[in-house]
């Protein structure tokens, strides 16, 4: 499959985004898994093939109205071949490994505007009788589309961005190195969110082991066998997210005074560590390095129900004055220290941090330019202010 051709051709990309099995074989476009009615009156599957007209690295208007079919000769609901559109019957070699059994001809009055219109028209005509046998049959299987781009961080294509038409905005997230310091509940959700962004490297810093209580405040559903492995948090998360992407780099130790210099040179840091040492040491170091970061925290109390505040404080070189005063040093009687399971609050705190990071990169609108956000649980209030 020519990924570059598909990505540069809106009609081919639209076919792929709608779930069709799209491939390019030489100068031919192939749409696979097209259901049809066989001569025996059952449902079969084949592939529609069209020659491709190209210009400027992408497709242009189809030059003819003929489509070939590989996999048999489709029949209509009357049990006869599709005579209204059938053009020829007999084997025809189209390309290496691509031999058609018949061809069709159905020409709109103005021709086909693009390959999306051409191929979906033929899919509809060929599949109609098969749907009469089984209404659930479809050519839209949404196959996994693996990446052929050696420079991509992903193991398969980000079809979510292309389907939504926001690929150009997603490209703004292509930064080199991001760090997450602390892979507890909030840090693990930060990873889950930014793992879907085209960041080249995501570095994970945490010296703790992934234990049973962690399973109840982090993404996913680890098995008993997963817990019995006693992997470090960063090793476990690196293994999980390596199934989707490259560039997740584990560091199975905490950031302390002796190694804080390792945070130099990052494009951004998410400070999600819970220890008071991390809260007191790392912000000052990052400010001195000129590295932008967001620090998150929770302050909870328990009466008849849990209440409290979530905080996300963003510090950039242009907004660093007095920022450390906003960052809590942790400790005290905070119930969160007792590992109360509050996974949705972890996820929300992480979301506040990641949304702000994306605002800084121009992915989201940022009308208030807030650098300090508080979410009050009891009143369901979000309060924004500047950090400096």
C-alpha cells in the first residue's frame, strides 16, 4: 500500500476513513472485502479494482468508468449475473498477483468526480444482492492500517485525526522530548493522553514498583499475572504503550538533587510526583533550566463524602515569577496520601494538565491564557487565574 499516495489523495483517504479496505497495487486502486451474491446464492467476498489517474503526487479525476472485480462473478437477486453493469467475463491479469474475473461498466452522465464516488458506487451496485441475503454484510471493516513511515512514532496510522480533519493541528504536537515525573494515578493518565500525540520521546521517571493498589487508580485493567511480575511502574507502562508507539523511555528511579540535571533540554515536563521533596526541588530546577512545565496536585478531605480541590499550575519562562508559591509542598492530613481510590480525579487532574500543554502548542484555543487552574469538587467549579 502506498501510504504517501493515500495521504495525499483526499478521495482515497476518505475511503480509508470510512472503513474500506483500501490498497494500491502498482497503478491500480483496490477496495477489498466487497460482499456479493455468488452463483450458488450465498454471500461471497471479492475486491473491486480501478486504474488510477495521478497528478502532482495524488489522484486526479478518474479517466474511465470501468471497474474490475477479483473473486468471482457477482450475481443479482434474480440469480443471474449483473447484466446491467457487466462489461466482460474472463480472467484478466491487471498487475502482479491481481487477476480479475470480470469487469463492470456504469457511467454517470457527468462521469465520476473522484475515486471515492467511483468505488462506493460500484460497492453499492455489487453488494445490493448480498445485502438481500444478509443485511449485516458490509465492505466497511475498518481494518488496522499499519504505518509504513519510518519517521512516525506510531505502529499504525492515526486515523482519528484524519477522520476529524485535524491532522494539521495534531502536527503542532510534534515536539522532541516530554518528561513525566511520577507515574502514580495522575501521571499514568498523563501518559495515556499524550501517548496518542506525535511526541518523538516520552521519558518516564519513577522509582516505584507497580503494585496492586496502583491498578485501581490508573488506566487499563492489569491481570493478576501482571501484578505478580512486580515490574517497576515505568517498565510496565513502557511495555504497555510500546504496543502502540515507539519512543517511550523508562527511567526506574526518582528525580532528586543528584540527578535533576537530567531534566535539562526537555520541551516540556509534567510534574506529577507526590513527594514533598519533588515538589520543593524540581520546580526551581526547571525554572532555572528554562524548561516549561505543569505541576498538578490534590487537596482532599473526608467528611460524609470526599471533597477538595484539584490544581494544575503551568510555568513557562515568561510566567515563572512567584509560580513556586502556587505549588503545594504536599504532606499534611491529605487523604490522598492514604491511597484512597479516586481514579476519576486522577484522570481529571491529568486532563487539565494535558489540555493546557496543548493550548501552549496551539492545538486548543486559549482565550484566558490561564496558568493556574483549580477544580472544586463540591461546587463543580473551575477557577482560572494567572500564575504570576
